[in-house]
C-alpha cells in the first residue's frame, strides 16, 4: 500500500470531498423528509451499496469506457436523470394523500422501496464512476505489495464509507426536522413536496451537466 503520508493525505482529502454538500447528501435528505428516518437510513445504505458497483468498475478498468465511449456516458446519465425526476414527481404527486398512504402502507415497505430506488439511482450515476476513476489513481502505488486492482478496491471502499458517513449525518438532521413537522398533516405534505422537488432538481442538474 502507499506510504503513511500518502494515506493520511488520502483520508483528509476524502473527508473534505465527502462532507462538501453534494447530490448524495441532498438525495438522502430528500428521502428522509419525504418518507421518514427509517427510509432515509435505507436510502443511505442503498447509495452505499450502489457505490460499490463503481468501485468494482474502477478496479476492473471498466470506468474507462465512459471516457472512450461518450454516447455510453450520455445514455447512462440521461437514464439516471430521468429516474430521479420520476421519483421526485411520484413523491410530489402523492403529497396530497400522504397521511392516507402512510396509514395504508407500513414503514418497512416504504423503507424497502427507498433502499432499492437508491441503489438504482447510484448505479445510474456516471459522475460517481468518473470521480473514482479520476481520484483513486492519485493514491495507487504500482510498486506496492498489493496489486493495483486490490488497491483500487481498498481505497474505493474507504471513500465509499466516508461518503456514506456524511449521508448519515444528513439523515439524522433531516429526521429531526421531520419529527418537528410530524404533528401537522400540512407540514408532512410540504415535506414530501420539498423532497420531491429536491429529487427533480438533482435529476435536472445531472442531465444538464456537460461532463
């Protein structure tokens, strides 16, 4: 593995990137506001597990395909953006019947739905793949005892864990806010609309980004 100095630089840099406000943090916040703390935690877990798809892709060199085949990158990006917009619209549309919907369906079902949606969102985010491809090689040492692919996996796992810790912080704060709003049916509907609007905004941002 790289030297202790390089690893320390890696951890500090990763923490800075992880705790800068970004799409994943907003996404976890939106899911929590719209569906509650359990769903928010499951959304964070889904994002985390989806991130490993990009870690493995970076280790296998598959992320290079996004650079080599621009139409592939564009197709995945548009698919991810449309999925986010659809999720956001679904939350906004259901805001009018939030209380009835929550009474009819269990929190477990809502959390399960958030979990699988979040895995899909993360896997369909090519920006994550490009980030791993650009960031991890700076800390890989070809002369180290571990093979390069193994270093990618170890470093990528560390990055994924750090980013997920930031997502969890957002879930905790958003859950506290939602608890304060829980006494009011109107506030719950507003929270769901806000969460849906955030998801639509994230989808639009992803679609309009050039790289």
